[in-house]
C-alpha cells in the first residue's frame, strides 16, 4: 500500500524547484510525462484532476494531503439553490454587446475578435437534463487578457469586452452564449508558460454535490501537452471531455463561428482517483 | 464521461463574486449571525484568492426553494451565499443558524471551497458547536476528535468562526459524496 508505483513517482517530484523564473517548459513537461506514466502503471489514470499535482506549482501548498471522507449526502446536500429570471437577465448570455450586459452601460462598441457561439447541454450522470440552473462563464479577451486587477499580461484590454456572462439552462438543459474566442495567455507557473485558450465555466446541478467549476478548451490547441492544469487529468478520455467541438450548425452565416460543449455532472459516483486501492495483481 | 473539474484560477473575481453575495440575510436583522474565518494553505499562510459558497436550511430547517440569490430583496431567504477571501485570507457571511432538516438531525452549512492552485473544488460541512444532535451524526461519529474539531464552528458573541485549512496541521476534513 505504501509502495505503489504512483507514490514512488510522486516522491521523486515532490520537491520541485520553487523558482518559477528558472524552471523551464522542458522540466515541467518531464514532470508531466513522469506523472502520466506513473498513473498509467498504477492502472489509475485520473478522470478528475489530481489535486496533488506538483507541475502546477500553486497546487503544492493548496491540496489536502488526507483522503476525502465519504459522507452520504444529507437532505440539504441533495438539493441545490434555485436561480431564476430574477437573478439573470437574458442579455447576460451575450458577451459581445459591450461592457456589462443587463446594465445601463453607455458602452456600445463591439469587442475585437472571432465571434463565436458556445452552446451545449448540462445533464446529470444518467443523461437527465439539468433545467433552469445557473451557468456562469468568464474568459480572457481575443488578445489573451483578463479584466482583473491582478492581471499582469501586457496585452491590450478591450473596452468593449468584460469576458463575463451568465445564463439559465432551458428545460432540456441547454445553454447558449455569444462571445469571442479567447486568446492563450502567459502565466507565472514557470518560464515562458502559456495556458491553452479556454473559457471558465461554473455550473450548478440539481444537488449541491454536483457543483462544478471547470474550463472548456478549443480543439487542436498546440498548448495542451505543455499545460500542467489540463494535464493534471491523466485520463485522455476525461481530458477530451473538456474540449468543445466545432459545430457548423451553430455558426451564423457571415457572422460567427460555433462550438458545442456538453457538460455531464456527477452525482458523486467517482470523484477522486488517488491510488487508495492498490491494484490487485502480482508482478 | 463525467466532465472533470478544473481550478477556478486567479481571475474569477470579475465574474463570480457580486454585491450582497455573502449576505444571506441583511446585516442587523435580529437573528442574523456572522459566519466567518480564514482560509490557510499548508504553510499556514492565508489564501487571498479563494472563494467559499454555503448552502443551508433556514432557521426552522426548511430547505429554501426561492430564487433571488444574485439580486437579493432583503426579505427572501434563498439559503445560498458566495464570498471571496480578502487580501488577508478572510471570508465572511451574514446569515442565520440552520435548523435541522429532520427531527434529531444535526444541522450544518454545506460548503464548497474553490481557490487558485486548487485543481478541483472541495466539499465540507460546518456544524454548530454544542448542538445536541452532533453526537448522533454519522459523519462526525466516524471521525477522530481532532478531525471532528475541524468541522465544528466556534461560538462567538456575534455568531460563528470557522477556519479552513487546505493542508497540514489541523487540515480540514473534506468530503466525497458517493
């Protein structure tokens, strides 16, 4: 139990350089590769991100070291908060109308970038639609810049783009956003680190235990292999579940491109992958 | 395939927190309490970019089914709140103590924790100190005394204090719901 291949590998990478300025992409990529092959050998590739994932440096001091405790959901956890039209204005689903949707902002210009529709369905683990629930998104602008006080990337801000949107799912669990395609952006994890382009999603289910915050990526991004946040999910099929697909049916002629991304919430059936259960086989 | 989680990252501040998010009831209401604390990392350093959400029954134990959390009217109890940590790693809610959803059950705040550096969200619970039903709660009963202490708030004159430690000594017990 104490000597699974996974924990040996973790041991070797447990004390990475904390000097982000000198750690190279090659070193990060080597750590990613090592953890991926360790997970494969342990037969437990993670369908959820490994919260203990040293290549993502900020995770080192911010992940619990003890196992999650099983708790049968109590009544309150089997319900979720309700959101309605009192909470969300329909225009908040359109990030291209300039500045804060649903407010009386005077800004009316259009944001720079490739216009896209992002649409899909939120369903539970049994394929049932999650209807009338809140979906929130936030993203960088086309130049890879966020509107945020801590943002240091010297790419241009877009006065017509806040990168923030909300909507409620329809009766069939569908959501629909109009936005622009975000750019990749540099970050401080290591020297010359770049995140693949992504849109952050915050999703509520029918039960509190289905709460999900995640990121949607675009197909074919050359940065996938280099990114320790995306690679913290070691199971390729699970990683693929974060990729939108180009959908020509969602495009608008002479106006915008379209991407489809469906979201499947768990009831909590398989949340963590850490190798608590050693594989039962003899070498 | 279940959609995996990803970290909330550093830039959620523009999108997720909102005015009144942490005021489930108006400050100053006679039965209002302050539920607050710090979020710490494995070095004991406060985390200035975490976000806490709570979801709870009302004082009578009823599970709220009302909308309006994002634009509170000051009268409707929706049972849900969101607070980001400040520069000091401190978070704070104004709310009421939840009642038991069934007779004899230990009431608690259901909690979910997000932070930059935390690759997936974490669930936990905040139990009320000294509540007689705590002794019969299946989760609390399954924990050591030290672990149990991480899930029970501390009484204060103005309400409840609950610190969250993501790692290390006094690490908060986090949950999975199978």
